[in-house]
C-alpha cells in the first residue's frame, strides 16, 4: 500500500491522478475508520458522501474540509457530509457500514427502507452480533426477512 503525502490531498509521488467520480460511495459513520476509508476513496477519485450523527464532526468536515476530531490534519476535501442517512444514500452505489458493532444492526434497520436492489453493502464492523453470530450473517438475515438480496 502506498503512503500518502502529509500535504493536503496530495497523491504519493509516481501515482497518477485517477479519473474522477469512478464510483458513488456512501460511508455511514465518520469516526476514525470511516473517515480514513473515505479519504482513501476520495484520493482515488470516487464521489464519496459521509453520514455522521456528531454535529462536531459534520461541522468540521463541511467548514474545514477535515475531521478535526478523528482524522486531524488530513484533508477530506470533496467529502459531502450529512447528518441525514437518506441524503448519504441518495445516488450511491456502494454503502459502507463504518459504525460501531454495538449499533450496526440498528443502522441497517434504518437504511433498509432506502435500499435499492443495486446497492452493494460493505460491512467494516468487527465483533459479533447478538446471539453470537457474525454481523454479516445478521445483516443477511435482516435483508432476507425483507426479501432483499443486496450483495
């Protein structure tokens, strides 16, 4: 993996700038992990929207272009932040679940009404769901119960 320059939004030497807007990605959860992965995808030229429930995070991204709480001194320029999950999902192709495992199933329940058949879900949570099963298994069960077959 290439290391990124500490300069704002600069790609490493020898890496060409990718074409813009390759994928439309919604990152749900803009803590350490969600902000870092959003930054990588932004630098690769993807269109990224991010959802947070933290006013402080939302304001720092929209006003300063970075997440001062979780990823200070790293540009998130181009990240479209929102505090409304349906806005993050609008127009997205890939939905990244970067929220704590303790709340991930609640977030999935909240987004199910907004899912389209083509949405791809990517779960970044670690740990187990209630009932000592994998979180991915619990998500698949929730989708199956709603007759949804999103990858």
